[in-house]
C-alpha cells in the first residue's frame, strides 16, 4: 500500500462544504476526547475552530508535556550544494535562476563541520539540490563519513532516493530523513513543478516510506504552506503522519509548518497563511498525531517562534545559513531562501532557558 491510496479516497472530497457544517458543539466534543479520528482532525482545521484556539492550545500543551517534557532539540542545516535539475517555480535553486552555484569539496565540508561543532550542536541536517551528477549518493556518503566525527545525529534533506540508496546512507551513519512533499494537491503539484525529476509526484510522495523501509530512525514531513489552500494541505500532512506512525511505529516522526519565504525568482501565486493559521495547524497536528514532534524553522521570525514553544514545539533550528558554505567559507553559493530568525545558537539557547524549557544539544546517538 502507498499513502497515495489514502489521498485517492479524498479525490472528490468537498473540504469547503465540510468546514461550513462544523458547529461549536462538534468542536467542544472533539476537544473532550483523548484520541481523535481523521474527521475530528478536519473539525479542528475548520474556520469555526479559530474561535477555540485557546482551548486547543491547552490540550496541545498537555499532550506535548506528557510525551516530550520541556525538551527542545537544537540543530542547524548545512547546505552541501545548490546545483539542481528541477524547474520548481517556488524555489531559489530552480535550474533557470541565475544564481551562484557551488558544491562543497570534502575539505570544505570538514571546515563547515568544525565551525558548526564549535557552537555545541550535535544534530545537523545536510541539504542539496537535485542533481545526481553534482551530488550523487557516493558524494553524500563521503560527506556523512566526515560529519560522523563531529555530530551524533545526521539528517538528510536531499532528492528522493530508492530504498537501497537510503539503506546505503543509513549504513554510512545517517539516522534521520526530511522530505517535504511541498504540495499534496496533485494538480497544483504538476503546475509548480514544471520540469525535472521532481515532477514525479508519486515517487516523491513515497520517499518517506522508502526511508522507513531502509530503517531510518527519525522522519520529518510537511507541505510547503502557501502553494495551495492550507487547510486541506495540513489535513493531508497530518494524515500522512498518522499513516507513517501506523505502519512504522518504530520511526520517530516530526511534523513541520514551513511557509514560503522570499528567494531568487520569487513565486507570486501564493495562498496566504497567517500566523494564526500556523498556530491552528500546529495545535491540530499535536492533538491528532500526539507522539509526533513539532519542528519550527528559521523561516519564522524569532518572536513568533518563541511564542510557539509552550504549545508543543520539540525541535528548532539555530545559527542558520541557507548558503552553501555559509558557516565557514568566504566563497559561498547563493542561499535557497531568506531566513526570518538570525539568532545564534547561544542566543536561542538562552531564550529557551528563560522560558523554562531545556535546549538539547545531544538528544540521542545511534548504536553502531
């Protein structure tokens, strides 16, 4: 089975009409349950539920404290290369964008690792564009071998791989995988991915499951909010998370709420997603998929990220650069998008502590 079959069940579902029928009493009933089903989840994503965010926040906070305590794992991204074959209208790496392209040498990878490690971080996520010529699996594996000397947890956010390739990287030391579907609506997906291997909707959709089959330990998924109507996109993200938990209960799952940020060749056909919308999505996720972590990146401004901490955040990025070589090189490749929170690792750590939470630099380490 594939999650695509779950999506197919909602092919002709009228989300707008469903939301119009939601009542206050329905929402109160849902909030009184210990566990909710997919229809309850839809109820919490409805416009009517915006009037119950305080009640949702209290429930989400209780769930988060019960499952995660007051711990927040800190990590930072390392961009290995920005070469890409895709024509994605919303991405700065679009092959047609006239940006400075760069790929780190293995020596530069080590320099980046040393610089990041000095901040105390032990969790890292490595990213590339989609170019098997410039960044083949063999190159990614060579980078992982270097990074293992500095970090206890290595996550990959690269182009979708087959199961064998994921297993190869897991054996090399990768323990975590991030795959954003970008947009679950298949028609919009085709519209925003004009050309390149990323245009294959199903291959990308099934990438998280291939990673799970390859024995990845931790997985993060999401839609890129702003490409389509956020209520239905959040619904399918939550359903995807529930599907992963049901079929791969040994995998640690996280959900995220990334919004489109400015980038080279900015895409203008964007559906608005407000701060209030982000809060509602996050709360609904936490109540529906209770064991899933919540990751908030530097796409969001510092004050807003701080305000989200007490209602369920479990992972946060810090000291971020989206430029290739951005942590240590004077010859940087252009960034993927602009960040909104430029706090250093130390600054974010201090803010988290001041709010009564615990910044975690080393959450766990796989046994090899």
